[in-house]
C-alpha cells in the first residue's frame, strides 16, 4: 500500500513538472511572438511616417576610412578582403607607403596628408591603410575628418609572431629572405639569455600606434601614452577589433559600413583571406617564459590597452550583431515633430 502511495505521489509530481514546463515554454513562445510583433509594428510605424530619411549610396560617396594597421595583427588578411571588394562595391583602396617604414610622419607631411586625404574628391570613397600611428585631424585644419578603424592583438602573441617572422618569414611571401634569416635561437632561449630581440620594450607598439605622433607616445612604459591611447580609441575610432575575433570585426563593419563592406562576411568565409600571412615555424613560448615577460611593466600596459579595447569591442558587437539572449534588432525613428 505504501509503495502505491509513493508511486502515486511520484506520478503526480512528474505531471506537475511537465505542466509547469509546458506553460513556461508557452509563455516564452508568446513573449517571443510579442517582441517580434512589437518590432514589426514599430518598424511599420516609423516607415509610415516621413521622419526617417533613408540614406542612399551617394550619401557615402565622400567617405574616407583610415586603417592605421599595427604590424602582425592580421592586417594583411583584412586588407585582402578590402582589395577584393573594392571593385564590386565601387571604392578605392590605397596603401600609405612611408619612407623606411617609419610609423611617424614629419609635421609637414602630416599636414599635407590630412589636406590631401580630405580634399582628393576623385579618389573618394576610399580606404587608406598603412603602418602609421594615429593622426589627429582636428589639429591639422581640415574641415572634414576620416573614420579610423584598427585591429589589436594580445601583446605577447604579437611579439612572438614578429620574432619568428623576422627569422622564418611567412606564407604570404615565402621566398623573401628576412633580416634575421638563419638565426635559430628560439624565443625562449632569447628571453633566458636576455637578448635585445625579445626584450619587452619591443612590445611597445600598439600603445604608441593608438596614442599618435606625440614624442611621449613612443617612450616605452609611459603612462600618459597609455591614457592617450585609450582616449583616442574611444573618441576617434569608429571600430577597433581584436585579431582573435576577425570574423566578428568584419561582421560589424559590414553592418555599419555596407558602402565598403557589403558581402565581406561571405567573401571572408569562402575565400582564403582568413589564412593570409601566417608566420612560419613559430614555437609557442613556455609557461616560464610567459611568466617572466608578464612581470614587465611594458607588457602590463600593452595588455591593459588590449583588455580595454577588447571589452569595448564586445560591448559594441553585442549591440550591432544582437548576440544578447532574447534581443531584437534595434531601430530608431523620429516622432512628435513640430510644427506640423
């Protein structure tokens, strides 16, 4: 008798759980349907009013984008996509070639470059790219400013990649002999021996690239440079992605700048652009080497900038790519316009 009672109780609990789960699923389904209906109603409402001028392709014909690419951050792969899309999407791509691969322009060239980029109508819309530090157009007397974009990479990963790149090259131009060709010293051995090629000061590159052309930007370990880099990243860059999430970077750009990047996601996934310029014969550092590098103040500052950029990128892409649970596409429209 007792077992029958327990069986009855267990069966009742199972039925209750099933009923609760059913109603929860129904509530979730109805809420989702309501959100979709609400979105469609708002969208229809906004479209029914003539308060939302639709942008045309001609509105972006004056657009200039500058990608001041940091070395060894996956920039060749990204630029490859831009070159493949430029003819189809009707924009120009130009490489900024500075003497001896210098990252800082002289003052007279800063001025000439700023004037040229903003006034060269025949070449617009255009994407400029090159290994050049951020250039603040506000101080150079231009009436218009370009949009800046960039990629940033974990600082130690970037340094290790560059170390082996100088010795073994990459798969982009495999037959080109690099300046450290023949040097077989591993990164671990280099760190153990305290040699200059693996010194943490060589990591001081992403901070100055975002900091700009001021002398203080290029002093390794300068706290002011780090603060300025963060300021510029937030206030002067349309988008800064991370190398480790290149596809999401391209996805956001396609959503925000379809004038340039329409079709970029499909092209990136279906072409070989995601595999360009991989450093050959790269050996990952040991945990001992990593811990030794991480004691450096320069690594700490460079990593702080990377973490800062990554957090901001995650915040931006959540809003653009709608990766939040139960989220719906965001729209905006104008209402209560007076006088009628």
